[in-house]
């Protein structure tokens, strides 16, 4: 069964999460440098893990509207679609995922230095888990 890959795209770092083979659970697996060679690293991850769907977190404002950040992410999604032909690329609302990730790491007594290193992949796993749960319930995805 093909796995689902989740991306939390930022201007500095890209958090990466991966589903289990059954598409039930998400786990943060990597943080990529958004400035250098991330597409190549992403290709390696996709090939090594039989990825069939890539879900990109879409920054949505609290009122549900999309702003300049969303337009920027849309441009990155265009690049992802060109690089990964044959793999479905979807978007998912990533509102508050970084906030929840930081709060969870603080509650877990993770040091500030360590939090900075892992927060993006934790946020990606939270976003992907929301997508997987919605899909399991049979709700539509974007």
C-alpha cells in the first residue's frame, strides 16, 4: 500500500512526516533545509518509502481566507507537482499546527534548542495526522 507524505513548508525549514503503510498514523521523519537541495532529499524519501500521495500544509488565516503565504506555498506546490509527476499532491489546512507542536514539546520538557530542531517535523506530523483521520472518516480532501 502506498504511503502518504506530509510537508510543512517554511521559508527556512520543511518538516516532513510519513504515514504508516495502512495510512493510520503519521510520524515526523525529517527536517529539510528549505534553501538547499530539499527537492533532491524529498525525492530520496519518496522513493525509499513508496509514497503515493503528498499532502502539503496550506497556511490559512484564522478567518479561513488565504493570504500571501498561501500564494507562496501554491508556487512551491507547482514545483512539487512538476518534480513528482504521477504522485497526487493535495493541500490540507495547517492552521495552528506549529503552535500545537511547540506546546506539546514544551509540555514534554524538550529544551528550547531541541525544540527548534524538531518543531517542523512535529508540526508536519500533526497536519498529516489530521488529514489521515479526515480521510478515514470518508470526508473530502482538497
